[in-house]
C-alpha cells in the first residue's frame, strides 16, 4: 500500500527541490532557474486559482456586473482597469461602477460560501 502511495507522488516536484549544480558546485533548484522571486510565482498561482473560482461562480451575475468584474480584475485581458475607465466605457458614473462592483463581489462571495459552507 505504501508503494502505491509513493507511486502517485513520484511525479510531484517542488520548486525548491535540487535539480542539479551550478559551475561552483552549488545546488540549484527549479526556482533558481525560473529567475523570479518566490512570492511572484506564488502570487501568479494564487491569482489563477482565484480567477478560476470567479469564473465558476460568475453565472450569478447579471450582464453589467460581469462587465465590471471582468474589467476591474482583468479576467480576460490580464489588464486591470480603474473604475473611471470602466465608467467611461459603459457611459455611467464612477460611483455607479463602485456600487455595481460591490454588489457583484457580494453575490460572488455568497455564491462561493453557499457552495462551500465549511470555509466560513
């Protein structure tokens, strides 16, 4: 049984596991080769997870709420927009965008916790 469990995790790789040595004989890890700060990698992964959660629950929003949330958080383009930019695009006031955003985030939050009550 233990061998089966090891077989499942054999393909798992940590960013911090040594993968070789450099010219001076120092161990190098995958993180070293990526050439980025560890927090930057973690932030990107967390962003993708959060974006996935939003997409799974976005059906609870109406059309305008979807437009605001997608624009504010750069869900399609990767570029976040300000409330002022979204207001200009939609032909509404910045304060109205703020209210729509707040209402949409509350709907998403309620939907997420409705599906996952253990995370409260």
